[in-house]
């Protein structure tokens, strides 16, 4: 019972956080030259900035970015990476979940959050040679 209440509270807090802004994730760590492409404009990204659906993260040489999505998923991109957040829907009350990423180049370390637990079939990571679905919680992928 205690675990169920804790899970409900965490889900509520994460859902409330997602309603507090239009963003789907928050940038927790930035090192080096990291930019985001949003609505055709490219700008430097900083710790504390929010990401939106459709944003593309681009890391330069010797650069790194760490992001936490509103469902608790954690994404870390290494240098020379190019990743687009194609879709992100996290509405646990309505049971609507969708999470699609596209890694064109680089290295990504990913740990799934609530979407990976509640609806793993609704997560995918597209890479040039195919698509990765999750059945566990963590993975590392590199695209050259």
C-alpha cells in the first residue's frame, strides 16, 4: 500500500510539473558546445532550459548534455551527437503515452522513466539502420 501511494505521488508530481510549462524535459547538465534546434532556429542551450516536442539536440566536439524528461526518463548525449525528440506524450491519468527519439549520429545513454514502465511498447529510438524498442530500462547506443 505504501509503495502504491508513493508511486501515485511521484506520478502526480511529474504530471503537475508537465502542466506547469509547455516543456517536456529539463536540461540538467551541459558541458561544451551544445545547441538546440527549435522551429528552425538554432540556439545555445543552458542548464535549466526546457526542451519541447520536435526539438533537436546537437552536441559539438568534447561536449555533453544531460536531460530529464517529465516521466523521469534520463538521456545523456556524448560529443558529436544529433538527436531529435519526435514525440513525447505523458498523460498517465488518461493513459496516453508516446515517446519517440531519433538519433542520427553520436552516442546516447538512456534510462527509461514511467513511460518505459507503464507502456514500453510506446517507446522507440530510431537509428539509421533500424529502430530500438525497450524491454528493459537502460541502454547505450552509438551511431557513426
